[in-house]
C-alpha cells in the first residue's frame, strides 16, 4: 500500500482546525472552576471526617450525615451555579440575537468592541 492511497489527493489535509478550542463565556469558566474547587474541598473534608470517625469513635458511625449533607450542597452548587448558568447564558444570547442591531452595541457577547 503506497502513501498516495492513504492520504487524500484532491483536498488539503487540515490538521490545524482542532488546535484552538472554541471560546467559552468567562462566567461559565469561572463557575466551572468554582464547582471544581468546591468539589475538591468537599472531598478532602469528607475523607478527613471518615478518618476521624473511624479512629476516634468507631462504635458510633456518624460520618454519613455530614458527608451526605456536603454532597447535597455540592450538587446544588453544580446545578444552580454551573448547569443552569449555561442555560441562562444561552437564553440571554438568543434574546440578544433577536434584537435588531444588538451586535453593533458595545459589550455584546461575541463582539470585539
């Protein structure tokens, strides 16, 4: 099998189109970082609480209550602070796209002005 059979002949081979990711809204990126930090801290504290319960009072298993509470808090933070934010930003962009001349105004998402 020759190399000419493997590579496309009629079109240019474009390996650079996926080099740069699509730009994301800074609010969404900040929300993602916030949820990651919250999740990391929650995980560390949960491990410490479990270790504390097992080493100090193994006869009384109390660690599931605070762990479940913290995981519920993390879930609510993700739902309202990240997942729904993406939906709200998409709706805001759709409304801005529906307004005639909105792209000409300074501060409109997606413009350089």
